[in-house]
C-alpha cells in the first residue's frame, strides 16, 4: 500500500519491527478481512466502533496525563488567589505568584498545641491529611459541631506581615452546609479577635440561596466583626434576618443568608468550631502572647 510505504519511510525501524511481529501480522490479517467485509455487516460495524473507542480512549488518556501538571499549577494558583483575596491584597492585574511570594508566609501549626511545626509547607495538603487516619483526629459528636467528623492534626495557616508585625492571620476553615462541605479562609487581625474577611473557595450550596456565601456584598458584612465575647466563648455567628448595628452584641452578628437558613447555620457552626479550642483558639492565644 502506498500510504504504508510512505509512513514506513519515516517510521523506518519501528515499522520493520512491527511487520515482523507475530501479533501485528495477525492483526493486519484480521484488519484486511474486516475491511473487505460489506459496510452493512455487523462484524465490520462493531470492529469500526471498537477501533474508534480505542483511539479515543488513547487520546483522552494522553490529554489527561499531559495536562496534569498544568492542572496542578492552576489549582495552586487559584488557591494563592483566594488567599490574597481574603487578605485584601487582590486587585485587578495583580501578579498572583509575585504578590503571594512577597506578602504571604505559609506556616504549619499543630492545632492541639497551637505551636508552629517544621515541615514541607509547600507540599503539605491539609485536606489530604484530614483523610489520613495517621494525620487526623477523630471528633466526638459533641466536638463535631461543623459536621466534619475528623480534622487534620496539622493546619496550614498564612500570615501577612509588615516587617516583623503580623497584619493578618489567615485560617483555613471548613464545615458542612446544607448540601456540601464548604471550604474557605477566615482572615483575622493579629489580636485573633477582629475579622478582616471570609471567603469560600469550594462549596456546593444552591446558587442564589446557600451559594450566596461567595457574594462580595455579604462577605463585606464580616469586616470588623468580633469573634470572642468577654468570657472567651466564640460569639460570632449568623442571625436570621438583618443585623441592627445599633444594638449591643451586633459586633458578633452577621446577616443570615435569605432563604438559606441551613447554610447559614453551617457557616455559624464552622466558625464556632474552628475558632474554639478544637480549632485555632490555642494558636491564636500563642500569637497574642508571643506575637
Ligand atoms: C431546590 C432547593 C434548594 C435549596 N438550597 C438551599 C441551600 O443551598 N441552603 C439552604 O440553607 N437552604 C436551601 N434550601 C431551602 C431549605 O430547604 C430550607 O427551606 C431553608 O434553609 C430554610 O430557610 P429559611 O427559613 O430562610 O426559608 C433549598 C430549597 C430548595 C427547594
């Protein structure tokens, strides 16, 4: 066949080897037999369909493998973007990698003790660690107000510093809403008490209802809210309806999401969990006392 000869000219040694291969000879014989069949024959239809599936499967596999590094890179970039966003450092045209490298410092924290721990900060994946029995802690029913069942022993927190002064502490938080586990970041001042911002980068609540957790207008209501009351308990949470800022206690309240009470309860619970002793209270105490 002229086409075969032409491709063999380029593929040279490979084609020669293939021609000698016993399996290829069997395949070529079968291929010629199928091609000689009538287009209406069942065997030819099935053989052509299977060949097409085979070729497509190979193409999809090659694409999946080839694009994997790009996917990982984009995922990391997206995470940096979310962290810069909650830190208030994201503007149009911000060079995300450069801004992150310049302004954000990632640290690993032992959640139980609140102490920093050594380790490969870049490589550490808290979500993966939370699924590994060696790296997680099971929560009792009473402890598990955020409905997450387990939490990673080590958390990855982010600091925004100016010189030696901490400007923001960015804490990873997550908890169950109505339909999904909502993953986000809560940024607080160095006092560990005053909220700067919150964002949710991964959630599966209903658009227009629970998914309003990503709405910038709602997110803006968190700025300046306080986390702990005088007794040291976590008082911050969502209320049903709109907060009356003239009333005492309003500094601990954020508007609930309209028509999404269950997601709102989920947000309150995840904030309560992660800011309590089961979460980052020990760490925030250390930051307050040691700086
Ligand atoms: C299709 C559909 C999607 C809903 N999605 C949410 C949601 O994402 N979050 C939520 O809290 N409630 C959601 N709800 C409403 C809840 O079922 C429940 O009625 C609501 O949380 C009560 O809130 P309300 O007291 O503010 O009306 C949804 C309801 C329907 C019918």
